[in-house]
C-alpha cells in the first residue's frame, strides 16, 4: 500500500449555509478552514458531534456541494467540475439513504449499477460474485429491496457502492442501527476489502468500535474546524478517554476502590454491580478482571467503550 | 496502485437505456395501482363520451371538424395516454431534491437530468400495457372510433406518442429542478397540474378552443404531450400536417431538455442538501 499519492487534499476548505432564524437570515459556517491530506490506502475516521460538519465535508469531497471557500481535490480531480469522472473512482454509502432500486430484487440493482459504471461483462460477474460472497448476500439476492432487514440492506448498500471497485470509499454512518453481529460482519468485510484492493477508507461514525477496528487515523472536527489529526490511541491519551469494566458480583462487596490502574465509578444493588474505569494504555480488561476475581466471584461482565461523543466532549471541554 | 476495473466507453447510451428499463420494471411491480388507474380512465372516458357525443350531435354531426368517429378516438386515446403522459407534475426526483435523496443521483457518473427522464419514460412506457392498450381497446371494441388507415399512420403515431411521453418527462423535470431554489415545489406542481391538462387538450380538444386561447395553448409544451399524439394516432391529422406536429414535438423536446440542463447546472450551485 503506497501512501505517497494524495487521494483527498483540502486547503482552507469552508462551506457556509444561509439559515432562516425566525424572520432573520443568518450565516451558519458548517465547515471552516479545513486543511487535510489523506494518502492512498489510508483508513481515516472522521468524527465529531452532530452538526460538526462531517456530512458537509463529505458532500464537498464528492462534488455534491460547492465549497464557499478554499480548494478540494479528490482522486486528483476537482469534485464539482469533474463530478462524473470522480463518481467512477469513489464509492459512497450514506447510512440514511438508499442507492438501491427499492421495488426491484437486489440482484437487479447490481446489474443496473454495473451498466451505469460501464463495467464489462467479465468484470461485472467477477466483482458481483466477490461481493455477494464476502458480504453474504446470496440468500436475498432475489428479494425486493423494500423487503430486506436493515442489516441486509446495509450490506447490499455497501456492495452497491463498491461494485465499481472505487479507489476511495466513503462511509457516512455505515453501522447506524445495526446489531452487533451485522456491525462485525461489515467491519470484517471493510478490513478485507482494504487488504485485498488497497482501497482508501474515510468513515464518519458515532461508534467507537468502528473507529478502533477500522481506522488508523482520526480526524476530529468541532464546529466545522479540525481539532485533532492523529491516531486514536493518541487522542484517547490526550483526553484521558477510558474504558469501563462493569462486573456483576456473586456477593455484596464494598466498593472496589483499590484495584490497580482503575478508578471506581460507582456501585449498584449494595455492591452487587460495580463500575471500574481503566485506561487501555496502562492495563487491560483481562488484568482488571483478574484483580477483581481474586477478591470476589464475578458472575457477569461487560466492557463499555468510550463513545465518540464522550471523547468529543472531552476534547471540546479541553479546548474551552 | 489499487486494482481498478476496466470500464468500457465513456459517453454511452447503455446506462440510460438500462435505467429506462429499470423504470419499466419498477412500474411493473405496481399492478393493483395500474388496475385502479384503468378503471378511473375508463369511467371518465364514458363520461366524456356522454358529454362530447351529445355536443357533436347538437352541432349537427360536425363540430369544428370532429365527427362521432374522430371525437371517440380523441376520447379513448387521450384517456389511454393518461397513465403514461405526466400531467400531474409529480416526479420522484422532486421528492429527492426536497428530502436530500438527490445526493445519490449526484454520486453517479451520469447526467442527473437524463437519468431522471429515462426513469420516468421507462415507467410511462410500461403504463401503456395495463392502462393505455386496454383503454383504447374499449374505445375500439365497445364504443367504436376512428383509426389510421395506413401503416405509416401507426408508425408516425407511435413516434408521436413516444415524443409526447418524453416531452412530459422533460417538462416535469423543470418543475422538479425549480426545487434547487424553492425546495418545496408543491405549489408549482399543482399549478402545472391545473394548467397542463387544460392546454394539453385533455378536457376538450384544443381545436375547439376560442382562437386566442388555442394560440396560448400552442405556445406551451402541453399540446405536444397529449393533443398532437392523439391527432396523429387517430389519423385526424395526416401527411405533411402530421409530420409538422411531430416536428413541433421535437422542438419542444429540445427546448425543455435544454432548459432542464441549464437549470440543473445553475441549480447545483444553489443545492443545500436537506438533512444529514
């Protein structure tokens, strides 16, 4: 995987919207002064609170929205001017929107998209088979899209966006509303796609699991501005984002305040359930669990990930 | 270098043809709706028979060139085309511009306008099967009507019919594209619905309009959608005159397509994708 070619390059990119506020109109800056360079083969998580400007940025990268300021190059092309050429090199999944033909069987959406992208017969067959196999679509290929479950539809959406083997794949909230198993399958697929084809990934998400398992670089935006560009570990370290181990104990236990490298967050049910925060850089869930097990029998456990909102809140708080 | 799949020719009709077929297939999944449309078309056809036959008879069997045979053809062909020619102003793309679904259209290596028109045309062509043909058959078999006497009449009629469908799609696209500026185009769509049926000659043939009103109608694309195809298909207008009507349809197709192209180009800059 080479990272010397820039797939995405923005310079002082900005976009304003005019919004109506009662009778007055005011200008809302959705994205401001965004300068970012993403190389070929990178996997980048683009995170931030709702309204931080993530979707607006994505739409400018694809040539859907015209920037108010600054410049943007995607796959070496000018997104607005070269929209149609760019569309052949980029695949986008908007978690909230469908690009499938609602009334027709899933299979038909793929043949239509293959025609739209001008795939030859051989390429179409090979790629469709690959996606059907890896995303496990075979069982519902003949089902009309409107009858699919959300998990099935999202897998079909991803296949539709990737059918033309784009160099850059952009996923806007790809796992929103999916159950644990569906999320897991989708993430595994994306990891494999990247390994096999060297695809560049850019994804926005509120799911820390997505970021941890898929991304090696984080871009964090706050009110339209880039406030972090680096690894997730680095970000978590900076803001002290912690994981939380929740343990259900066999007997009422005094608060576990002295487990090494943890912080006791609270107890319920007279000490039957306790919450311990720990920093994944200094210890592991297994070590914490072992330390707790030495004192009292553990019946059940859960590890809570810091969600993106939490990380974001900490970054935002630190900036103010 | 990432693996990339070799693509065939860049400017090609194949994607648009495939999208047209998808529109056709999509419409074919709404069978009950088609049956409902057919019943409505036939009912109103019989009403129009009662009113317009009486009018022709009251005029002594000849009403501005219409006799019972030609007025019957007018009624049944226009009723049959109602499922295919868009006189209500609604389109999927107008909804997508309003709710932000339009992003998907812009993510494809296609002309957004041409893809939308192709979809609409595909749906319209399908509607000829469950709605157009049965309605006209009822006219021919049950009531009786004039039909072209020569094969060339049918050929030109089919072309005129297709042009009517396409002109209605390119014109309705203009209503939708106004949404780049207005976002909510329902008012415009209702205006279109009120005006289009009247000027397209749905209620009364435009040759029966007062002269000034007929001229106004002819300055709009609406007669190209319904009146001209009906005139050519029924054999009421033949020869060079029929070719003239088809020429007018082509003119309106070019004008509305060009306007839609310019509106899309300008509108893109105004686009503020709604939601998410």
